[in-house]
C-alpha cells in the first residue's frame, strides 16, 4: 500500500504543505527538516503522485529509458532499436544513465516519474538493489519493461540474452581446443548478467572437467579499467590459466591494453574469448573469438513490448535471445 503526503506529515508532525514543499524542492522549509522529510519518504517508498495522476489524466508520449553506461556501444545500439519503434509512433525517449550506481538509479527513477513518463524501460544496476522501488512502479500501474538485465521475482515484461547458454558455448569451444585451465574476468558481481555469466561458465567448466582456480576469477567491474587491473593481477601469479573468458565488450579493451603492456601475445601465450562483440574485436591482432548478442534487436523488442503495454494493456511477456558464436583467431589449439 502506497504512503501519502498526509501520512508522511502525520508521522513527522508537520503540515502536508510542508511535506509537499520539501519533496518538490520549494522554499519555506529548513534544510534540516527538508532532509529529514526526504529521508523518511524514501525509506517509506514514497513515489510522487504527480506521476500517477499524469499517467491517468493525460498522455505525455514520453518514455523513460534507464541504462547502466552511456559510453558503452552495446547500449547505444539498444537505444537505436528503441527509437525505430518509438519515433514513428510519436513517442520520445527521456534517457538516464546510472553509471552502475544503485543510488543514482533510484534518483533517476524518481526523476522519470516526476516527469510523468508513460512507461519505463530499464537495465537494472543490481539484481535486487532497488527491488522495492521497481515493485512500487508496478503497483502504481506504470508500464515497466526490463532489457539486458532483470530483477528476479518481479512479474514484468523483459527481453534478455541467454547468458548462461552463450558463456557455456565459449567454454565448450576452448575445451575443444584442448584448454583445461581457464580464467574468467567477470562483470559486476551484483548485476544479473554478471551472476548468470559467471554461474554459466563455472557450471560448464565443472561438467567438462576444466580447472578454474578461485584466484583465476577476477571481478573486472564491467569496465575497461577494472579489467585492465584484473589482468595485471592475474599475471602476477606463477600458475596461470591457458585461456581467459572476458564477460563483456568494454572489459576486452582493458584486457588487451594490459596484455600489450605486459608483452603477452595472443594466442601464443594466452588464448582469449569474449562474451559480446564490438568492432574492436575484429581489428585486434588477432581478431577475437566471441559470442555476439543482438542489441538493436533487443531494443526493438523491448520498445515493442512497451507499446503493447501502453496501447493495448497487454500482459507481461518474456523473450530470451540466443547469442551467436563467431570463431576468429584468438584461441590456440593445445595438443
């Protein structure tokens, strides 16, 4: 059950008008009291009535889109797919980037609601970090679609890639090439994709009898810099894997930078495969073997799901896309 301005005012012993001014950034409230009201409202899961009223009484033709990293070409391609659906229908996108920060994600969600967006498409930062606010959005009846990532347990529409299936295909490939010692540069451990890709890789390695030591699993934080530091750390070990699985496209840049500085050759000294494809995978020497997602297709499907919800009130639907394998020259055959 949602909390109201009146209930917040009663709990704190202030006037409703004071609560309203504090939450809307208007003058007439001391900074100390404003912070107290905002913190209380946030803890109680308050969402501005403006959003719900706007959705019921008027059409803004604006949808909010929440992405984790505006600099990642993967998400740029998703947005391109979304625009191909929204623009011809007269809908506009209000874009927010969370920078993989759950607090910023919460602020962005509240901002989108205050702007009276008709629906929200999101790639959540964590698999459960802001579950309560996403649940509130659903309870308000605001259409919500997840893409690339989900918050498990919420009954909403989503389109994702088969992360476990894609990463398992990479594991099977390096096994076929003779590799029995594998390292993994993982995504942020709290993200849905990070969990799925790591669990999928470990399961496949276990089934095939591939050794994965704990010190060979390094959290690259989903970033170029994080992966760069992880590889530098890996090559300080005396016992190292013969093949390395990189769990996204941006981290591949950091990995290749580190290997170049270390004077490590691919695939002679270590074999490399990647989850995700980008143009740089083709121009690296050698080009990188990977499983490729279809981000533009993902964007098209997510936007279509949103329009079905907005125009027809359709029930939630789920789509899982298959990643397709691309063999290049970054894995050495071990006899």
